[in-house]
């Protein structure tokens, strides 16, 4: 049984020029919707990719692992993920700073 997840990824320091194409070509996740909107991170305006994905991965640990790697690949301090069963901020495995908790007030649907 698959699940739908929603993801927010900041674009200010992201080296990936075409994030939509990246998710279209990504195996394991099917792109359902993609838009960019103006968001905010650390009290600064930031263009944000708002992505809805479908995945057949049953284990949350697999999704977290994938997005830990994406944090590194996309030079993100964290990536926000929301679904019907979980909501969290995923940080890269080598992150040394303070880890915040997911706050739905800042998540863009």
C-alpha cells in the first residue's frame, strides 16, 4: 500500500536547476504535483518548491533515508515532509546544529 507525501524544499541555495525534472525522473517516487511559492525560512523570504509525491515505500525509515541524502544533494539544512501518518523535518546525517520540530504553521500546502 502506497502513501502520498507533501514536501517543502527551499530554493535559495539549492544547486539543482530543475527540481521538478529531478522528481519526474526519480525512481521510487511519482510526482503528483509541483509548484513554487514564496515561503519563509529563518525569518527570510525564500522561494520554495511545494511537491506532492506518491511512493510505494512502506517503511518510514526508507523515506527518511532518501530525504537525508536529498538534503546533502540539494544543500538543504532540512526538508519538511507531511503525510497523513507523519510530519517531520528531515536533516542531513552530518547536521550538527539544533534540530527543530515540524511545525504545520510553516508548512506550505
